[in-house]
C-alpha cells in the first residue's frame, strides 16, 4: 500500500476543504485528482508529500523519496541556472558514477525532446521547455511516489502526447502516480482511478 | 606616484590589519550576499545587523569592553532576531520581510536604551559604523577565521542552498537537508556581520554584503561567476575604501561602503547583463 489515509482533513486552519477523505492507493496505481479550482488539489498533494500538515485524520505514506512536480509560477525565472543543471538536480541523493550520471542525463534530455538545450538559461526557456525540463528532472529521481500538479500545463499537443506516454511508462516501472488534471478526456483515457474532490464530497472511483 | 595606494598599509600596522581582515571578510560576505539576494532575503542582513546591537550592549553591560564577549553577545542576539522572525512567520503566516521589518526597530531601540543604561561608555557610532583603528591582532584573527570558515562551509552548502531557493518543494520532497542548510547559512550570515562590526561597523557590513552582490548581477548570468565577482569587488572596495578613509580622514566603514556603492552604480549603468546603457543593444528576454 503506497498511501493509506483515514478521515483525512486538510486545507487552511479550521476550514477543511472537503468531507473527511478515506483513500487507499496501492503501489503502482495511476490516479487522477480532479475538482474545481480552490477545492484543495494542490494542498492534498502537499499533504501527501509531507510538505503540509493535515488538519485531522491519519495518513500513512510508504517511506522513500517523493517526486513532486510544482506548478510553474512557483519557479523564479530570473534564477541563474541552466536547463542541464535543473534537470541534473533529479540525481539528488543517488550514488552514481559521473559517467553514468552524464549518460542518464543525456537520455532524459533526449526523452523529453530537450537535446542540445542543456546550456539554455531559465530565463530564455519557453513555458513548454521549462515544463519538460521539470518532468525530465522528475524522471531522474528514483522516487517510488510521483505527485504531479497540472503536468500538462504549458505543453502543446505533441508535448502532451509525450507526457502521457512517459506517465504510463513510469507506472509500468511500478511507480505510483497522482496527477492533478483538468482535462476530463485525458483522465478517462489514461488514469485507472480518479479522486474527485468537491466541497460536499470526496470520493475515489474507478475510471470505466 | 602609486605610493598612496599602498603606503598607509606599509606604515601602520592597524591599517594592515584592517586591510587583511576586511578583504578576507568581504570575500566571504559578498558571496553570502549573492545567495541572500537569490532567496529574495537581502533585507535580513539589515535586520540582523540591527539585532546585533542589544546583544553587544548586554555583553558590554555584563562583562565590559571585551571582544569575545561583544562578539558572543552580538552573535546570540543576531541569531535570536533571525530565529524569532522565522518563528513568527511559521506560526502566524506573517511574511518574513514584514516580521523582520517589525523586529529590527525593536532591536535597535532596545540596543540604544541598553547602552544608555550601561552609561554610554561604549561608542555607539563605532559599533554601527566601524573604525579601522579598532582592529587589533585578535580581531584580525577572528575576521580571517570567520572568512575561511564561511568559504569552506559554503562549498558543501552550495547545491542544497541553490535547490532550496529555486524550488524548495522539490528539495524538501527528496531530502531533509534543505532547512538545515538554510539554518547553517543564516548562521554564517550572522557570524560575518558580527565579526565585521569592529572594523567596518554592523550596519556598514550589510552594505559590504549586498552591494557587491547586487553589482555582480549586472555582469554575468552564471552563478559561479557572480559569486567570484562579488568576492573580488568586495575585496577591492575594502582596499580602496580604507585608502579613501585614510587620506581624507573619514570613518572607514562608510568609506568602504561608498566605494562598493560606486561599483554598484557603475554596474547598473554599464553592466552587460541588463545594464541601463546596454538595453538598446540587448533586449531583455522575458
């Protein structure tokens, strides 16, 4: 079991966003998180990642690193770092030989159609390039649990195809995915489970 | 003809000590300033510098004029201000800049009052604006020690600090090192400010921390170059500033900071990265 929560309440102090949430997500599951703006999707991911404390209830998340994809506006575009350095941060905490790192970095850049862009500064990247760089960084982590907040934002049609193909590949590797997504058609096509959040109810259902 | 550039340092031991200590400290404080600026925390230096005052005053009151006591007192109070601001922010959600802005008038006022109670025997202006005359061998040792310690510790801190300020959520999700790195970094900032208050003054140390850092931003887009350049500009400002203060009989701290300020203004004007005069040739990519 990857995530196990019982009667979980989260959100701003004394203002839980939905009724108590009871959810069990097995390892290797692919779950979409849907709901209107302000219903607490991002906060829920942060609670699962251990970045925010729940208000009440119990939460057990399997030990190990967590891959977390932030929404882009959280990133300071003036920051003096190159695309290659940003992606390579995914190696954090892994003991790998230098040559192996270089090889895997190249492979990740190629997989996200970023070859030849490693020297690009954060400021000069387009929104789509930055999004693919953040996803490439996530692909280099060895985190068994991946939390993605609107990963399809800023991606064009080709980029979105690439995204969903990679998400399925990650699931095939046995990783557990939770994806905040507003695209109902994409959710139906790719996710096995959907966690629908609304102020009056919060439930997990199987996508037909 | 170039004799005025080095003659005071040959002639007077205190000038030599101020130069060595000041240059060493500038070369550690300026890179710290670059990282503070990246975190959008430039103001914290100011708040900590004011915060040092009551600590130094209490130490003076209790122990008398002793460098280790003043330094320890300043260190305790500076860390206290930084920690208190972080605590208020964490527990109330007040933004960190606002909680710092609220804390430093309190520290400054209580420091001045404490000095008043202590009988005004401690030179307040010397504490805030520094005097090269007060750098003795022990102070020089302390300055060089802190500078070396800062640079040595910055090497392992560099990567976690960088990631923690670009994307704290990512770092916190893969490792627990972020808050520790940040705490240690703030400790180094306090240490640099405190140990510099003898020669350069607590308030003027802030200028030496932020001005070369701000200037370096106009010269390179790459962080390693910015760190190096800020260190060099800081060292140069100490050297030229001490000369200015010697030849014109001015207080040393403000002289050093004015030179650093001149570097900053020059960088804003002619710097190749977004400098004002470069704008026509190189549009800012957004």
